[in-house]
C-alpha cells in the first residue's frame, strides 16, 4: 500500500479471503483503493467454475468473491496493474450524476466517512448501498 502507484496490493482478510487494492499514492505514502466489485466481460465460464455461482451479476460482488473468481492471490501482490495477467485499463468516463457515494462498510473505524463509490444501477455492486 506504500507504493509505487499503479501496483496491486493483495492481502488476506480474516485469514480466509484475498482482497485486491490498487495503490494510488506516491511511493512511501499509504494510499490504495479496495476493489469491492466489478462487472465481468470475459472469462465468465472460468469465474463460474472458481466461484461455484452461476448468477453472472454476483460473480465479482464483494472483495473476496472478486478475488476468488478472478484467481487473485498473494502471488499477485506488487504486480503492476498495467500488465497481464491482472490489468486495469481505462474505460469510458462515467458522468458525475451516475456516481454514488456512501459510508465504507466492513470496517470499525471512520465508518462515517463517505469513501465508498459505485455506479448507480450497477448490478455487480452489493445491496449494502
């Protein structure tokens, strides 16, 4: 999490689930974004096999489920996110009106801070909005 920006920070939570973060801060400054959900565009069959869930909207819902479906483990910690096999690429800009913001979940401190963001109507986002 302390940089450099653009790399994966992958860790286990509760000793069970892998979590994927994209490091965003400059080297030495702890800043990252937890990837909590995503919409799947390719590799649906493999993700279904890894998760054992065949409802496509639920495949990548939740940080642990996302990592399980994508095959993300600690082996990808420090991986540059501009390179395969785990790559984040640019997409179409999202209009501000479609971006929702609310309190973080699954934490015990600073729960009132509105630092959780999602796209309104995105079916891959969990119901806790």
